[in-house]
């Protein structure tokens, strides 16, 4: 089976993986990290206690990033998550002198959704980030309790209140005094991450930071 570029569908040359050299060179990297303030930090200002936030790529309705994440979420291409996590992990590990993480936790899927998709699309990204950031990866500590979607038409406060109970922490003690890196695919309103962070903050003396594959600019 020929391997095609996930960005532009050109046939990949020997040595190329996931993306062709052209797409790789044009990937819209944000250069956001865990040191300097960025636009993702500003998404969460005044909303919930997020220590630091970052995203790897700018999301565009058309283009390479959309194609990558679509392949990962809907076409079973789990290796895209590993690819992005490895790349971003290599960049973010330069921040380890200033910022340390204990546990990487993915935004959870409801068990029904997980069964349907077969995997959490953030898993590969999270595992690779945890590896590079010398943290533990745990997908069993934060759970989603109902199989509903964020209601985009409701206002932010209502959405936050409605979302809050959707996520629950399973083991408060394990998270006590820890710095958590919460990971997700694409940040749009930040509503889901906010709800997850609120749930995590029920553990005593916890800090929560965020890393995503992409952010809608
Ligand atoms: Zn390409």
C-alpha cells in the first residue's frame, strides 16, 4: 500500500513519514511554549486556574493541520498523534528547566465514544509528551460521566456549569500536590478544557497546565 502525505496526499518518498517535506516545512507551528505568555494562555484568562497553556499548531479550516487531525480522529490514523507528540515534545522539553510536570492526562472520552472510535485520539500525543517531559501518562484518573457534546449555542457560563459535572476525578489522592498537563486535540473556545480543569481542581493543591495539538487562531 503506497503511503500518502496526510497533508496533501502526494506519495511519500523513502524516509518521509506522515508528511511530505513540503508540508512539513509549511506546517504552521505556533512556537508557543511553557515559558513565554501566548494566545492560548489568554484564552483561559479570568476563567479557570490554568498555570500555563500552549498549542503546537495553528488550526485552519482548510489545509494540512485540518487533514492531519481529521485522519487522526476519523480515519483511525493513530500514528499522527505519535508524530505530533514526538515533535512537540522535542520542542517543549527545552522548558523543563523552568517547568516540571508530574502527570499527563488526556481529555477523556465517554466509554461509549471510546468503544466506537476504538481509541482516544489524544492518547498518542499525550504518551509522547509525557515521555519527553519525563512525566507519567494516566488516562484513568479523569473520566467523562455522560456521552454529550458541548452545546455551542449556549453561553459560556451556562456551558461551564453544564459541563462541570461531565468530568470527574477518580483518585483525588493520586493528584494531590501534583502538576498536571492536560492534553487535547484542538482548542476552540476552551470550554472542554475548562470543565476538565475545574474537575481536577477538586484535588488539594493541584496545578493544571494545558497542551494541545492545535489552536484556532
Ligand atoms: Zn504533503
